[in-house]
C-alpha cells in the first residue's frame, strides 16, 4: 500500500498554549527555539489567530502584528498558519466587509500563508468574504467545518458542507473538532467519504479532551487524511492536541510516515518543558474529561460554567446546568458549541438555572442570535422560545454582515491621534478599549515589543529574568475569560464570555 507522507501542522505556538496556558506564552519564550522548529519540516505551523491577538494586547503588552512579523522572520522555511473566525475575524462579533478584507490582506502581508476559516454555525455565508479576500491576496484558503454531534449533524451533513466549501474556492478542508468529540471510526468514515467526494486535501484538527484524539487521527490517516494537527509533547494532551512526537513515532516506518526528525522534535519538546515549568497549569485542563461525550460540552466550557457558578456561590447547581445546556442548545437549533455560540448557550443555561425560571432573563446575545444576527442556525428554533423572545418579529434571513456599514474610514478619523499604520487601525477596530490603551502607552514609550525582551540562542529564558516573576497561577476563569467581551441582558447585568477557539 502506498500513500504520500502524512503532513503535520504543529500548534505549539498558538492553540497548544491557548488551551493549556491561557494564551500567555510571550514572544521572548518562542524565538529562541524557532531555528530548530523551522528545520523540522512541518506541513505548517499554527502561530496566530484565535485568542492570541486579544491576549497580546490585553495581557502580554505585545503588538500582535509585530509578533507575527517576528515569527515570520525567524521561520523562513515553514508555512505559517492562523485561525480566523469568519466574519468575526479574531473577535467575538461580526465586522463589516471592508474590515474583513483589510484584516486578511494585512495578515498575509505580514507573513501568514494559510488561513483556516470557520464559522460557529457553519453558515457558509459567514465564510465567503474572508475566503474570497484570502484567495485574492494570494493566500491558501483552508475552510473548516465545525464538527459536532446532534440529530442534525451526521456524516452526510459534513460531506455536503465540504462540497459546498470546495465549490466556494477552498484550497483545503479542515474538520475542526474543537471539543474532541469525534470517535476513531467516525473519523475514518468521515474522512473516507470526504476523500471520495472532494478533490482538495483534508485535514483533521482535534483536542485530547475526551482522550480519543490520537486514535481518531490514526483512523483518519488510514482513511486518507492528508494532514493532522498536533502539539509538541510538553504542551500536548488535555485540552490541547495529541503529541507531535508520539504521532511521528507511531507513523514511522509505515506507509504514512511523516518523515520528520524525531530527535529534533525531542529537543524542541525539552525546550518547551522548561517554558512550561514557569506556569502552573490547573489539573482540570490536563485531565481527560469524558463528560464532553455525555453532555456534548467542550471540557473548557465545563470549567467556564464551574467558574460562573462559583462566582455566584452556586457551585451546587453545576449538574443541573450541565443538563440544561443540551436543552438550550436544542431549542436554539443545535449550534456547534464553539466561540461564540458556546458562550451564548452556556451562559443562558446558567441564567435559566440560577433564576429558577427558564428564560426569565434572556441574554442580549441570545436575542440577537434568534433575530438571525449571527447567521442561519443549523436547525429549527423552538417556536415557543422564538415567540417569547421576539414577540412575532420576523428573524433576519440574510447574511448578517449585510446589515453593517463600512467602518475603516470612519474609525480612522477618530483614531488618528494614536495609530501609526493600518495594523494599528485594525487592532483598534477589533478591540477598541484594550487597543487604544496599548497604542497610547506605546506612543508614550511605555509599551510595545522591545528588543531586550527577546532571549537569543537555544536556551529558554532564565526563570529569574522571565518577566513573569514567580510561577504563574493559571486560574480556570483566567484561561478562558475575555474581560472586555461581555454578554449582557436588558437590565444591565453582565456575564463573561469565554473563547473556545
């Protein structure tokens, strides 16, 4: 049996530390090892997008655009990849088309080669603008389907989505299993069907949350999967991806051999083991969580619900909330539980349980979801809920971004005092409060990427000079909370949003 080698997309510099370390890894902790990473021969490296943009500005005192440029400079031989939330870009709401086009163009200009584009509802209309912009700017369009389980989501459904995305211009297709739900034999069947029906490469992304991802990868590879997502062993498993090292070793000498240098990968793993020692990762983030299969809730989302309840002295209600989440999800038409739909469903479930009356308080984001402002739900909305919330108002059936006015030039004028280029303008549009504070500090010379923060050579930053002080305690709520992006109800109460992708 012959097959081309299996490609590996390594997620260590993005999803791995987002999943395990609150997206807190600094550029100075990355650059010393990039020469070795660049020599491995990975299919691509996921280094940007997701929550990294927000975290750079909010927590790390870094310019995310400068981080990208520095990584591009230090990884000249390897394709660089990012995660884009469709019309949401790297934020938590829809942005106008002119903003999407400008962001994609700048991402590619600053060093990204491959853009993985997904939508929380798998509404292809929310992917089209970003896909077209990527194609026109010369980038590789990797369209993603958000994998989930429900009465509506089966292999036929995902194959049909894949066919539609290929017709829309996708250069490759990613099965994005953000909760680690896909079973080995379902992975085999889905990849087999996709390979039979599509002419573009197929990639599988999963998390180790349920403990099945490595087995699912192996079966997917046997079915013809072209590329898998892994993380270096010292930042793998738990809420992260399966280990790069283990998958390379398992496939060695088989028709699916990755042909990657395991000794070099082991050297990189040792480096990140030292980096990881500066962080105290909560055991819950590393544990296998089979509750994800019972409740179809991502492991991180369960942690978030726990934090929400604990902050209200209501931890005893967790089991009731876990039962409520699938019920709310069904009433909302079975959206995949990924940012931002996971936040919408989860927080509404908490409110339903805590108030003792279902939908006594309806979150603003739930109202907007029901109005069609996030896109077309996969299934039918519960008619009683729709009537209760909208009172007969007809939901919007069009593409949500069509309701948005162009924003670039309008915002440029109001931000002219503290932006210096187009990258700054996009940062401000995406995260106005946080970016403005960062940009004004930088203008005064008190912020931004500093040369002396980068540790040169193949050694991790010395713990005494790591800028982080003592071992960092990563509380669960800090791993997933985005303080600025809030869900609120009409009474002005606010509830934190937790990114899951």
